C-alpha cells in the first residue's frame, strides 16, 4: 500500500534534489528576504524596536515569520509538478496502474513540504551568522520542523486543490498571486498586528501563517511557545490533506 | 479463451460520439489491431480498456475482469505503451523501472527488471538518465516497463508513430517477439496499413467510432479488396457515365475492378479522355480495403480529426 506512495514521493524528492536551479532558488530566496528585508529596520533606535517588535533585532523578529512564509511559497511547486505530469502524460502512466488517485495528490504535497523544509536549516544558519541569538534545543528544533511541516502540507494541499482540474501552466502563478501576498501581509510574519486595521486583524487571527510565526517566535526568541498554536496548525494540515484527497479522487483526470 | 471482450462499448463527449457501440473479442495470445484514421476512436477505445476513462455505455472484460466494476483488477493485469513515449526523463532507466514496479505492485522487481533489460539489450544503460536515451532505447525501456508485472494484455497506442523505417521494422520484430516469448496478448492501434498487414493476426477497421469490418488481413483483402482505379478530373469536366462500383466526388472518380490493367482502357473510354487530368491505380491492399469500406482514403477521413478534437475540447468545458 505504502509502496505506491513511497515510489511517487521518491520521484518528487529526487527531482528536487537533482535540480541545480531548485537549489539556487531554495537558498537564495529566503536568504535574500532575511538580508535585504531584514536589514531595512537596522537603523531604527533600539527602544523603538523593543517597544514595537519586542526584540532589538528585526531579523530575529522576521526569522520565524520568514520560515513560515517560505512554506507558503513552495506550495506553488506542488501545483506545478502536478500540471507538468498532466502535460507530459506521466499522470496517464500512473493512473493506468492500480494506483489510487489520492496517492498522486499525497506525493505532490509531501514533495512540496520537503522542498520547503530544506530551506529551514539554511535560514537558521544564516540568521546565526547575522548575529541572531536563539533558543536552539533538540525540542525547539523538533517543534519548529514539525510546525513547518504542517504549514507546508496545508498550503501545498491548498494549491493542489485549486489546480486539480487544470492543465494550464499559468494557473499556479495566478493562484500564488491570489494567495501568497494576502496571506503573507495579513499574518504577523513580518509585522506585529498592533497597528493592523480591525478587518486585517480578523484575517490575521485565522491565518495559519500567524500561528506558525507566533509559535516559533515564542519558542526561538522567548522560550515560551503557545502549544495551542501547534495544535491549530496540525488541524489545518489534516483538514487540507483530507479535503484534497477526497477531491482528488473525484476530480483528478489524466489530461 | 478471450483476453478482451467488449460489448457495445461507447464513449460520448457531450453530443459527440467518439466510440459508438463497438463489440469485439481478442483471443489469448493474439496480436489484434485497430486500424483507422486519426480521430476514428482508437485512442478513446484504449483509454476505456485500460481504465483511464469510464465508458458512457456498455462494458468490456479485460483479462477476465469488467472495466466498469473491477478496474483495479484490470489495471494490475495489463501493460500499456503510449504513442508518445512517456518516461521521467530526469530519472535513470532503472529508477523509471522501480517506480513502475512499485506502482503495479511487483515483488522481486529487481530480478525481473534486470532480466527484461538484458532481453532488450539495454542493461548497460540502466543508470543513464532516460532523457539521454535514443528514441529506440526509450521505446524498449517503455516496453520493458509494460512487461514488468507480467501482464496478460499489452495495449500499444500507435507504437511506431514518429519512428524511421529501420526502427519501425525493429519495433515490429520486438512486438512479435514479446508476443511469443512472454505469451502476452497485444492490442495495438495504427493508421499504417502495412503495419496492420504484417503484424496483426486479426484486424478491426474503425472509422467514425464504429468498427466497420473485422477479420484477418488476408480475408479482409479477399472480401473488400480488388484494385481501385482513381481518376482525377479536369475542372469543369462533365460526366454522364454510370459504371458499377463507382464513387464520384467533386474532382475524383473511384472505380473498383477485379484487375486494373485489363479494365483500364474501358474505364478511360467511359469517362472520356478529355475529362481526365490524372490516373492512379491502387493494387489490392489494405488501402483498397479501407477505400472500399469507407469511400475515402485515410487522408480524406482525417479531416474529421480537427473537428473531433474541437468538439472534445468544447464538451470538456
């Protein structure tokens, strides 16, 4: 049973690890965020930073947020991989075997999650080099990766659900345009919500990115995580995964 | 014993009937061909028989199981070779085989894969990326993948399309060989007459979603063969002839005769030498069978293909 999912997942993983461009993308994008965006507040007086961000280093503030955002952004690649398989007919090859359709979906989602998780150690290492001090213990690192896996699974599922029925190359780009920016800016990944208007706060309070950013901020910076947030992320991942599996069985066709 | 048994198999896309109540049987160990122009319904038939798309009406037994009620059982007993070679080009030949083996649930796949690669003479290339394989090697790898699960039936959708003459001949030999060595029933589609003629034990001629004739190539030629004299008319030619076995289109007259050489002069006299722009003689072959059955050549029938795909696209929306 697991053999089929394993085979399809290994295919995704090998394709990721063997692509030079993928590595350039995976390393450069989050690092550029940290260095360029993270440095934009470096001249702000310390008292202002502390009262506003509760830390004297803005890079430390956005690191947990950026980790969560990078899991959102990779969701697009699950869609792209699925569309590529439709375009090149590979999905036909798979669906002519006794493989259930939801295995195809699960493999794409786990592939997207893997892609995102590769970025986490890179981001942590760069932050340490940039002078961020964090509470890094086996527990905190374990929880960090677990929570990021949940975010990755949730958003990769969401992306794949949106593009289940299309074989249009353009679709993932359009979906990412509609999902990424609103979710990123309505979360507390980049800024605290103290100055958000009330409608934005409403979105922020259900946005999984907020929960991931706050959970890991609490854990990495203050050693005081809110475990409920981890639960929220687990539920988010599970709901998206189940919904996607059901919809895939119903709506996925080979071309 | 039949490997394939279809009953009124039908597929509709909206109002368009792609496959129209076809019924045929394929015996175990046969090489059976579906011959017809593009858009005749060949690929759609294969899609239904491999469980890729459910039929709108009717049913079929493949390897003893219903494609409607037991598609999973069917899928684990068949192999499939696409018209465009479908591999993962970023993975090696061996990795492609591994995925296929796990998806079809083959135990001891490594022994089987090694044996098949040896059989096709590509074992030494197993760790090369599939994208770097030559076209012939890619086809061989694809056939090896289709044989991994020791299928009862292999479906080949236009197996030699896009191959040069030499590679095509090699493919024909390969298909005959695996049919014999692995005792696998083969259902293939083609629009090459000579391919159907040389390869298939039996043949169904399919046009506009219907099987219009089915028999061995020899019997088909006996029944519907004969020579065809085809006359291209000058523009504005006036005809007042009524010959037997004649079809007249805008600029063309086709006449079926027993022996073209002896009938030619009579035909020219009847049509009138002044009306004739050119003459072509088709000696008895499957080409002639097709012309006699459908009233047109494959090329002429293919004009429907564009309309066919446009309708499918519309129906899907």
